[in-house]
C-alpha cells in the first residue's frame, strides 16, 4: 500500500484528476452492469406468454403481465398494447386495421426510443473517461518534463538526479492515464454490445406483437 502511495505521490498533481476519472469509471461500470442485468429477461419466454394470452383475447391479463415484467421489452410491448386497447374503445370511429397497426407501431417506436435512452444513460461518462484519461496522462508528461528541464536549467548538468523527479512524474502520469483508459474502453464496448442486444430484442418483440395484432384484426 505504501508503494502505491509513493507511486501516486511521484506522479504529481495530475494524479488527482486521474484518480477521480478512475473512480468514476469504476462507479459507472457497476451501476450500468447492475442496471442491465436487472432489466434482462428471457425474451422468447415472455413473448410466448404474450402470444398465448392474446390468442385467448385476454388483453387485460397481457397488460398485467407486462406491468409485472421488468425491463424495456415489456415496457414497449405494454405501450403498444395500451394504444391498441385505446383504439379498440373508439367504436364510434371506423379505424382501418392497417391504420391501427401503424398507430401501434409508432407508439412502440416512441416507447423504444425512451427506453433505449434510459439504457444509454451513463455511458457518456465512460466515453469521457476513455477520452480524458490519456489527455491528463500526456498533460502530466508535459508538466513533468517542464519541471525536469526547469531544474536542469537551474543546477546545470552536474547532477543528473535533479531531472529524475520530473522524468519520473512524466512517465508515471502517462502510464496511469493509459492504464485507466484501456479498461474503461473495454467496459464501454461491453455495454454497447449489451445495448445492441436490448435493441434487437425490442425490435423482435415489436414485430411479433404487430403480427399478432394483424391476426386479431383479420379474425374479426
């Protein structure tokens, strides 16, 4: 622990913003990981239950299932079914089946955009860490070299250890900045991949629901 503290001390003042960036990356990693794992569901199993209930024309139970199921997929399906239920209540207006489908589709697209924006929340901070950590590291390199050459100008070439502190500071901050940025980039890419998975599941669920609605309309 003492060695780590000495390492931090030798890195100079730039180590403080680098420490903050590392803590931010760590916090966002666990926050997003917990959030994504909580919102993941078995999409095929969920859609199977939705289709089964809709085939029985039990719209209320389907809505109740969506409300009890966590995650963006259930939320988008719930919005689509709610819109369809509202359209069914407007018995005084003759709304064509295709028009109903289009309205439900637009409702789900809007709901999907909202849900995906919630999932993307926080990823910008990881991207910020990836960008800023090397910049602060290189800034430490510059300030360290400035200090080293400043000491060299004052003392001359008689004692090479005079510049060692500045060079050490420069190398430590550069290494630290890169060491923070690399895992932060890996974290960011992991979450982007998980986000793509959510997007595909939402699209699949929306398409399945629209097909079921079309079948329900044709059977009337």
